[in-house]
DNA sequence: CAGAATCCTATGCGATACTG
DNA sequence: CAGTATCGCATAGGATTCTG
């Protein structure tokens, strides 16, 4: 009955995001879109995914407002797929995944595709989680307010 | 032959990250770990996932060095699952997904679980992608160097 | 409570062939 | 080249039962 594992109804934004993206293919399609891919064939060759899967994923991404379909720039009768503003807002997600991967799955000298600052040609700064007033935050410096407990009653959990 | 869709051999850090995480359940387990869950039952109730799936995912996360198994703090004979440093490095990924979800899948007044700065009790600052020298970067301000083209030959692609 | 062990079904996804 | 249409298998993952 459930089309796939669905998290949509959760009150957690992470769950809804995950649900909206759909699957890993979709995320890699978005990555490719950030990397400049626009055409069906570009995605297909880059990902090596079956064409029917790609078709389905593109459709879902478009329906989800992450990609937009525009007429091909070369005048052909085909489409191009471009990121919507909502899609572009996934930039930090992709960058975060990229940096995590760079840090943990490549040898120091192992070559890998690299996201660079176009202007200076240099790699990006590592993402930093910060408080509203600008302090760097580690995971332990944060807490999650569940929705059923709108605020911590005063004094955190009786640890 | 392929156990699941695998992206492991890619030279793209995003693909390797995605592959290492495994699936959405795993990511939500990590989210819960950041939120303070440690016990099997906590994850299970929070996620509503089948126990065999949870068992399998926990195992993979431990094998992948994202979670660690430690003896239960309450002296029982069970385990607790805690984030390794590598797991904690996923913090920006979770935060990025959270913020994307907050921005696009909730009405302005719709309640949702919220990650807050423990010290001030306030929501976090939005993640910002920055260059090495600190400039804010939009997607269009960046380029990806594929590994087969170690550097852009001088003058970007003939656009 | 924390798992392990089975069983079963829906479906993700790859492969291939067809169309315009 | 950019899809659409079919087929088929592997498996993710849900439900249930059993154990220390």
C-alpha cells in the first residue's frame, strides 16, 4: 500500500526532506544538475542508470519542484532539466555530503572530483554549523525540541 | 550481483557518501542518534521500522564506522549505539537536510521538531557555503573538476 | 527489552526492445 | 538522441514468532 517507505507525515524536517528527494538516484541527479548536466543523455551517461529509472526520477523531481523542464537550448525538440530555486537550496546538502565523503572515503592522495570556487579555483571551506549569534556548534551543543514538547520545561531531562 | 545499487567505485565523494550511508533508514537512525537516541528500542519506536530492518541497518552503520556499540549505561546486558567521530561528521549533512525541509515543507506556522542551540535555546543559523577566503558562494559560483580533467586548462569551458 | 530467525510480498531497478 | 513500454529478478522491508 505504501508506494515506498514514506516519511512524509513526520514532523521532522529531515524526514520530509528525505521523502521529497525520493532516493539516492534522485540525489545524484541533483548533484549532476549542480555540476552542469542538463540533458537526459548527460544524466544517463554520468549515472549509468537505466533509462526508465532516469525517466521516472526526473519526473518525480520535476513534480516535486526541484527540477524544471525547459526547451532545449540547441533548438532541438527535447527538454533540458534545470534546478529550480528550491532545487538550488539543496546546495548545502550536496556540499555537506561531498565534504563528508572527501574526509572519510579517499586517501589523501587519491584523486576525486572536486568542487571549487570558480573565481579563485580553490576548494571550498568546510561547512560550519553555527548558532544564531555565530558561535560554532558541535552536535553536543545542540538539542532537538520534539513537537510534542514545545519547549524544555526548564531544566533539561532529569539526567 | 550487485547487492543493492552501489556507487562506491565512483570518484565522486557525494556518491561514496551516499553509498556509505546505505539508505534513508540509516540516515534517520543517524538523525536520531544526534537527537539523543542510543537504545535499540528508542530507534525502533522513533522510526517505526521493522526490527529486523533496524538490526540490519545498525549492523551496517557499526561496520561502516558511523556508530559504535558500547555496553548499556544502565548495567543491563544490552548495547547502546553512539556516534563515532566519523558519524558526528555527518552533522552538517543532517542540519542541511533539516534546514531544507524547514524551508520548503512546512507552513510558516506549522509545528515541527526543531534543532536549537542548547546554550541560548534558539534555532541555528542557516548553513552557508563559503570559499576558502570566506566569500559566500552560490551554486553558480562553483565548478566541479572532474578527475579526468585535473584542472581547467586555463579559461573555463568555451561557454 | 533487544535481537535473531523465517516467511512473504511489493517494487526498485536493470536489461532490452521499440518509437519519433 | 530522448524517451516509452515490457519483462523479470533480486531484495528491501513489513509482519510475525521465538529466545535470553
